[in-house]
C-alpha cells in the first residue's frame, strides 16, 4: 500500500512535509477548544431561555385503597 502511494504521489506531495506531529496535535487541541466553546455557548443559551421551565413534575398516581387493603391489611 505504501509503495503504491509513493508511486502515485511522487513529488506532488511536498505539502505533506509540513504536517508534523506538533502541528497535528495543535490542530486537534484548537478544534477541541472551539467545539467546547460552541457546546458551552449552546448550553448557556438553553439554560437562559429556560427550555425545561415549561415542564411540570409528574404527579404520582394515587393509591387505590380497594386494591392495597388486602396486601397491607389496613
């Protein structure tokens, strides 16, 4: 696979020499930072607008005395 790549690319791949492990790591850190800031902004915006403010807590169903009397003896 590597030999086929070397034959196909030849001298036109000079730009690949600019890719170093340090630059790749920097690009990953920067992309992660940008994505984190975007996610944080979306979370803060959603928290500010109160997306969950319209939801009321669910009511617990009332126990049916007729069904529970025989189980608990009351």
